[in-house]
C-alpha cells in the first residue's frame, strides 16, 4: 500500500470507520508526508498489466453515480507507455457511450485488473484523456492490435495517480479456455492413447478367444 493510495481512498469518513473498527493505527505510518508517494508503476505492475486481456473501469456521471464497464481486447491491449501513463484503444461496443460521456465531465477513473488463476488484483486510480483517432494516428497505431476485430473509436490515455495490490483472500480461482488449453491438450492426448490401447487389448482378446 502506498501514500498516494491513502490520499485518494482514505477520506474523512473512511478514516472514521477505520478508527471505529480498530484498524486506523495500522495505517498511520502512511500519513507521513515525507514518505515516497509510491505513485509510479514498477516493473512488477507493468508486467502484470501487459499480461491482461481486460479490466473493469469505473467512471463518474454528472449526477454523481459511478458506472462500471468491462473493457476487453487482446492480451496486452492496455499499454504501459511509461511509469505514469497507460493507454488503450476504446473499441466500439453497443454505442451507449456512457463512459465516453462521463469522461467528458469528469476525468477521474478507477480500474481493476484481475488475474484469476493466480488470485491477484491490481487497482489503479487515474486521470483520463480522450484522444480522437484523427490527428493522433501515431498514438492510435501504437495501441491498436493488428488483426483484432474491434473497431477503435478513440484512444484513452490514463495518467496514474495511485495504485494498490489486494490480498488474494476472497478472489476465486478461475481459468479461461486459453489458459486451460495446454493441460487439456495433454489430457486429450492421454485419453486418445488409452482408447487406442483399449482397442488393441479388445482386438487381442477377440483373436485369442
């Protein structure tokens, strides 16, 4: 946990609840303003981000309601441009443009990236900028994956304000078909070999009877 994270997440109300529940003291050291803010991505965060094929993104509407949307794409479509900047191609979806509209009035976003097989979760708070494809062709080309079916409508630049890793205690372990593919291949090959062996044994027994 970093000081930058607590500056955003630990509001007055949150700190009051922590005091009531007895956890405030354990976080007190993070109030030291001389400590490093810890708002720059390290190699560990960059590697984790590049391995993801999707994330959950929350924006804030003009009425104050949060809106959470899943953003997906090929593995690595969320690019790490530097230790403070992320970017991704915003692909066309159902054309409701809720996130797009929310970001027009409030640039704050919060994203959660999940690694279910390893039960890991990275939370990032950022300020978002929406860039048109026209006039930003070089940037757009750098975040667009060749061969992917999605149509990019704009580029989203995220300036990281804070991040935090969560403990794995309540994260369920899940696997995609792609992640299971190597083990499934081994299992299918083993089943095929056993079926062939079984057929040979049946043929041998039949010929011996």
